[in-house]
């Protein structure tokens, strides 16, 4: 009989129900819930939404506009981590071609235990649009209702749902008539993650991990002639804010991997054709060392070592200059000045020193 459960067992079951309720549960998160998810440096409450990080391409359709019901329009999304005090604290969205929003910021209100999406709308609207809501019990469906509407205004709801393997997701807008409780689908955008296939996960090769968060890395950032794996533009900006912190972290990670007989080291920067300051921040085709061929023969033991590669101070200075220019471009003037001055101190005779000297003079003016 149902009433035959002992009190202690009933208490355990009730604890489990509360513990797995997800961000939509009524109870507040405990202290343990504030620990990084899976040992990685991401907020636990955002762990179910981590799949969003990266770039997406898709197609939108409107069920309200007959002209766009079948023809639709192309749309791209780019999700990235936002940081506070050097740690991921939320997410940002940049959309191209959207009929709804251009940019958005997704945060979590600890006091109210809800997600909050603040969006900059497209078109003539100037005031930000705010949506609030929770994840469902499965941790898959994020439902956000628009707030700040009067009772006589149409209601609006935004939903995000991934597919089974999280390489596709659907953003939908549902609307209802004033004072009605029934919502109907208005806009639907289906997107696929760039660089992924439906066979993802079948490869035995382990994907590189983001140096900042530990998530799947699809980009790289260059610093002092080396490239480091990152997952999004937010992690790129965080790296450039304090590069030495993360260079040290990469070194510690490499040492730890070496002790486990799994060598890991930053990939040497590859030359680019463009002078774009962020040209290095692109997905790498391969990050593993090329396999040896059968024709390669080991050098005789008595053969003298090959002469060391020429110490290219010019290349090092040029790499440091690119980092400084990246920092200046994103508004990190103090960090940029530090790098420019390092060029003048360590590589005063390099071609990059001339540019660095000019930038120090320009940025030091009151």
C-alpha cells in the first residue's frame, strides 16, 4: 500500500524530487549548487544551456505573414559567455537577420530563481524588451514571458528548445490576444550549430577544450606566437583582459596532462592572409600534430643536433603588437599600453617598436 512507506524513505524521496527539479523549482539553490558544473568554470544554473555557446545558422518563418510563411528568411545567432570578476556570469546573444532582436543578455536572478533575457529589438522600437521565466523539469525547454505589458496589450512568450543531441535548437515566439490565456505560434527559427553534423559525438578524437571555461573549443586566440583554444568571443575578450593569467593556466594544464601521459600544449599560431586584428579567432581545422609517415627515419645517435631555429625577435614583437592592437580595439586601453611598452622594453630595435612608440604617445595624451 502507498501508506506503508517508512517516514525516513519518504523524506529521502522528497529530497530527491526537490534536488532534481532544475532552475524552475521553487526552492532556492543550495551552496553546493554554486560550485562549477562538472568541475568546469561555468555557473551550474547555466549548465543546461551551455549548448548554446557558439555560432548558429538557420531559417526563420512567420505564421502571421503569408509572404514569409513558406519562403522565410536566413538568420544567424552567436552566443557567448559574459564575465564578472573573471568568471562566467551569464550569456550574450548577437543575432543577424532576426525579425525580433539584434542583441540580448541572459542572466539569472538568484533571489527570484528565474532567468531574465533583456533584448534590444530590431526595427523602430528603441526600448529594450525583457522576458522572464524558467527551465522545465527536464532542463530542456526555457520559457520566458515578456514583462512590463499592460492587461490590454497582446501577450508575448519566447521559448528555446534544443534537439536530442543539442546541435540544433529552435527559438519560437508565441503571442496571445489581450486578456486571453491561449498562446499561438507566431515566429519560429530553426538553427544548426556551425561546424557540427548530426553524426557529432561518433568520433573517437577528443575535441579541444576552452582554456577559460573547459567547454568545447571552436575558436583560438593568439598571444606571443602561440594560439590557445577558446569557445566564444566572450572568452576571447576575457583572455585579452588578462592574458598572463590564462597562459599560466595553460601551462599548469599542460603539466597536469603530461603527468597523465597525455601531452597537451598550445598550438603554434598559423600565418593569416588578413591583417584583421581578430583574424586569429577562427575555428581550426585540426589541432593535433600531423601523423608520421613510414618514410621518416630517426636521426643517427652520433649525428649532431640540428642547429636551433633562429630567435625571431621580429616575429615575437609582431605577435605582441597584434595582441596590443586587439586590446585597444575592444577598449582595453590600459592593457594595450602595457603591451606596447613591453615591446619598447624588450624589442626596441624591432619594426613593431615604431608602431608601439606611436601608440604609447597617442594613448598617453591627457
